[in-house]
């Protein structure tokens, strides 16, 4: 092949790559927040202030939590009778039962932690992807 043909082939691959990247950016779920926005129905009537944005699902909280955690592994997770609490680097996903399934609340971690501290305070670690549960010899025993 001549240099001109190599140039055309390279240009074609670059255009295809750019199209794939653009599609992924505009239609992909690149965060837990994006996943929830793409897979569950918005319910603005259940929002808590401006911080906690509500979505709903017909599934139980445990089923919804499994769907979300299968797609995005949380840094910490807490489950009790009131719901499922997922902590990610910048966001929290709180899944609570309602009569018709679940309400899923997306909230920045900076406002979610104070809101749910009484529930998750001694269970959620703090910080980006780390916990405050210690480490070293004997940790986790």
C-alpha cells in the first residue's frame, strides 16, 4: 500500500473511534449516578430538597441494590430494615422501600453523610474509596 492509502485507513479508524467515543459519552453510564438515571424512572415528587434526587423502581430495595452494585461496586454498603445505603466516591445511593417497590435517592456524599449519619455513621467509612475501620494485623477478625 502507498502512504496515501495508509493515511486514508488511519483516518477511517480515527473517525470510527471518535464516533464510538461520542456515542459512549452521550449514551453511556459512567457512574453510579448515570446508571440510576438511565435505568430507573424519575420521581421529582419524592426529592428531598435540592440535594437528594429521587427515582423509583417496582423492584424491592435488595433487588435494586443488586442491580446497581453489579454495575458499580460501592466503596461501602449498609443494609438494615429501613433500606440499603450505598457509598461511592462522590455520591450516595439510598434505596428505601415504598408500597409500589423502591425509591432510589441520589445525593452528593457531602450532604448524604450528615443526613444518614445516625444510620450509617459507624458502618460507612469516610474518604475516597477507603474506610476508617483500620487495618494492619488482626483487622477484620
